[in-house]
DNA sequence: GAATGATTTGCAATCGATTGCAATAACTAC
DNA sequence: GTAGTTATTGCAATCGATTGCAAATCATTC
């Protein structure tokens, strides 16, 4: 009989706390406390159970535990895409951001639930999986839905938004120095003696609006009057962007430089300018925003404003997690930095 | 007393099946069957309970249900990044792929767990969250870890890989016509009278090896002898790619065209060539692979091989889900298409 | 009206953990 | 040795669903 018991023991794999407890001759409760490092438990017992668990390659079933504790250890990430222009998630900036968030979440042993369907109304999320099956939500961008985000943030699920801190908001914001970024890039162009500087971007979006504000401040500092015709609403999606740029060019409005709201937009602009026979930077200088990896390898290499994406992801994650713990969390504004390359230089 | 009951009724929100059952005056079991459309149940009862649930905005707690049924309704997506070259997930191709997979999974009501830490050894995943807490895994790329993937695929968790079907594999593969893609692009260059065509890419990776094979077939068809010196191992990451290209150029090996294993690599090549004073396509024609969105907007616009990413995501997802259901799943090879643009033309 | 069979519904165990409270064991001091 | 503490451990309820089996209801037929 003995050998049968033995073989059974070695064969049966440890799949639950009960198995482990049986094997160790203790109760399930004790096993649970051991693996959770409860201070109630005797150190020796703890150690013994831990070793046993390790030996049998057992670890607590995360889902059962989460279920019991009524938490999910999941954070949803929602990309707020621009609807009008059918903006696609393929903007490399988004992927870098996502990667950075994924890294930080993994460090904290949280899972990431990805949602990227463009939404006409974020309030539709209210009773959705996104809100119900995650402990917190990170929105990438505010789009033009600030009010609705504000409403959504009234719920119990913590919400952190990558974007611009609008007065009166009741969600937590993490963002770059958008205003300063717009200011720096414009100032840089002004320093190069450009005076007819256009702004490409949709200012319905608070981040872009701030960048535009920085652009205006720089102009005013150099006593250049802002020309409303040089503020052009360019969609995010490249094909539509190209069309919008061609339309703008058809207006024959004269300009010698462009501040773009994103690198992808800047690259689309450069490509379109070149197609139309303009040289960059000789005829038009261009600066972007984001410093996506490709920016350094475009032709010409793109002058742009670098956002600290690694840090952004870290702070976004730490902010939601802190909110989940019930802590008070304040907004964070990360520094942005002008990276000068050839697209704006000599 | 009555009004108290009433107010309690309206106040208490329905959060579990028990609540709903109590409210309807049936058992929890009946409520469960109603919402799961069990054929056992009377239609009227079903309808009544469904309406009640809807009215109170209640739906079954997914996590409790999954827990009971011992499933996760989560699919892990693992990006197999090239380690040597520190390839970064920011390749837009990956993001498009991820978006497409996310869409398909959402349609099937599955969650997506993202993992993108570069792994020296995928076998490390064996006992990890990735395998334990998901019903199936999608790998993007095989890297150079075919053997290990094969080993991993012996486990119970279904695995589908985006890549190239290697003989003797025991995982399911979904991929593009890599060989044909390499063939088409090389043939195109040959048709333009190029004869000294280089191949940029790391052929340790099966997909790239297939693209290279297509390149060789085209050369041989045109009776051009393949020159081993023109097969250059370029890393994925742009900065290292640039260095490798500069090193190759320093060898003074003469060439008039390049077939690249990816668009990002092609863009880095073009940028480096231009930096070194070569004109594209006049001095060197370049073709890429993937047709990322930016390819059409580079300078010059990039000739490339388009992969059907939407379809790829759909098939990857449907393949894992079918495997989870226990069905027999075969490999899928999706068509790829040469897109001719200026970087290879006149 | 009773017997038979077909429909519906309910009981209660179960998935794998956590934890308040009670019970026991181990010390301490007198 | 006993009473009073304190340190450990176990009991059993619980989280929110699902489902095999038994019980109850209904319809049908003689």
C-alpha cells in the first residue's frame, strides 16, 4: 500500500491551497496566511509552507484570490481617438505610450485591458466592461470630450487622463508641458527669422489648444501679429491631413514655417510640401511634436518637441494605483524638450 | 411598513444573481439559466427575468462566472522582439497588428493581456501569468525561438504564432506570403534593370529568411548571381540599423538597390543613404515590407509589400478561439501585395 | 381519478481563495 | 499548579456564479 500512496503523492500536482495544506498537514487558512506573509503566523510554519509551495511549483491562483477580494488587478487603457478625422491608433506615439504603461503595470503586477474603438461618447463606457471589470482606467487624450470625462469621473472607478488640466475638471491629469512645447518650437522658428509661421492642428483638443497658446505667446513676445488664416485645422489621419494641406496651399496664403501638433502630422506635411515642389526647410521650415522614433530618420530629420513617454507611463500608472488605494492624487506635468534637427535648420 | 419595503426595493441595487432571483421570486439557479438562455427554462420565465435584469441594469458578473467555469476569457499577446538589436515595439506595424487583434478579440468578448518585454527564452513563460491566466496565446513573430515555441506549444494552452510555417512545428501559424513578397519586390527591381540588389535584414528570423528566399528566387530567375556580400544583417532598431548601414557602406561594395525586411528598416536606410549623399531612387532604389501608414508619406514615398493586417488579426484570433474550443486548426497564409511608389521608381 | 411522462424549477455542492472569530497551545508570573 | 496573557492555528462563512440531480408541476391518456 505504501508505494501506492507515495506514487499518488508525487503524481498529484498541487493546484489549490487545499492541496498544499493537506500535504503540509495544516489548514487551508494557515496555508493562505503563509503565502500571504501574514504576521499572525509562526515564522517557521510560514517558511515551511513557502518552501513546499516552491518545491511543487505552486502559487496562489490569482483569479480566485482577486474574486474573493473583489478586485480585478486590471487597468483599462482607452485611446481617445479623434473621430472626425478617423485618427488611427497607428500613430507610433500611442504605441510607445502603451508600451510604457504596459511596463509599469507589469511591475506592479497589474494586467492591462486595451480598448481602442473610437468612441463618440465616453459615457457609453459607464456600465461597460471597461469600467466594471477593471480597478481603474487610463485615458490617452481627452479628445473633445472633457465634459463627458468629467461626468464619468464621478463614478467610483478611478480615472487618470493623459492630457491637459482643464479648470474645473474632477479627474486626475498627467500631461506634458504642452504650452511650453508650443512656445519653444515657435520661438525656435522665430529665432531663425521666420515670421509667417502657420499652426497645423485641431485646437478642439485641449492639448493642442495649449500648444497653440504657446505658439501665440511666442509670436506676441516677438511682436509678430498672429494671422488667423495661418491657423489650420489639420486632421490626425495622414490621408485627410494631406488633403487638408493641399487645400490650404491652394489658398495661396504665404507662409515660411509650420508648427505641427504631432510628428505624424509633420511628416505628412513635409511629404505633401515636397510633393508640391516646396523644399524643407529652405522654403518651409517644419517642427513637430512627440519625437517619435521615426522623426530622427525622416528626410529631412524632424525638429520636434520630445515628450518623456517612459516617465509618462510610469506616472499614469502610479497615479491610478494610488487612487485605487484611496490616496489623494494631484496632477503631474512633465517637462518637454525641443529637439532641433534639420527640418527647421539650415 | 409597506413604504419601507418599497424604498428598500428601489434603493437596493441588483448586484448578484441572488438579488435578481429574490426580486423575481425565483431561485438563483433559475436566474442563472434565464440569463444564459438555457433550453431547460420556460420561455416566459426567461423573458421575465431578462427584462427585469435589463431594467435594473444588471448583467452577470463576468469574473465570477469565469471563475466558476475555470476559464479566463483572456488571450495573451506576446511580441517577440529581436533581442540582439533591442528592437522596440514602436514599429508601427506592431501597433496596427495589436489594434487589429484587439478589435477581433473584443468582437468575441475576450480580453487582451499584453506582454512585450523582450524575452531571451520564451520557455520562461511556461509557468507565468501569460500561460496560466489566459485561455490562449498569440505570439507576434517567432524570433529565433522556434524550438522553444515548439516546446511551449506542447502544453495545454493553445498557441498561435504570426510568422512562417516551419516544417515540424507543432503550433499553429498565421502569416503572410513572405516568400512571394520577397520575390515580387526583387522582381520589380530587376524589371527596372537593377542588377546589384542588396538584401537588408536578419535571416535568423524565419519570416525574413523566407523573404530572402524569395529574393534569391527572383535573382535566379533573371540569371543574376546572388552576391553573399550583398546580404547584410541589419538590426531592427533604427539607430543600430543606421550604424550597420554606415558600416556596410564603408566596405565600398557597389549596389544599386536594396530589398529591406521591414518598412522601418527601409526608412532608416533611406535616411542614412541620403545623409551619406546618395539619392533615392536615382542612386539606390529601396523597397520595404509591411506598408505601414507612414510608408506612403516618406520622402520619397516607399515602395513596399503590403500585408493584410486587418485580416491577420481576425484570423489569429479566430484560430486561437477555435483551438480553445478544441477544434482542429490549420495554418493560414494571407496574400501580400507589392505597392509601387517612388522610392523604387523614376 | 390515477398513472405516466414531459417540463420546469429548486437544492446544494462547487470553483480557489480570504478572514473574523473561536479554540488551542505556549508562556509568564505568582 | 493555576490563572492570566499572548502567540498560533483552525472553523466556517463568503465572494458570485454554474449545474447534476431531485422535486415539483403540468399535460396526457385510460
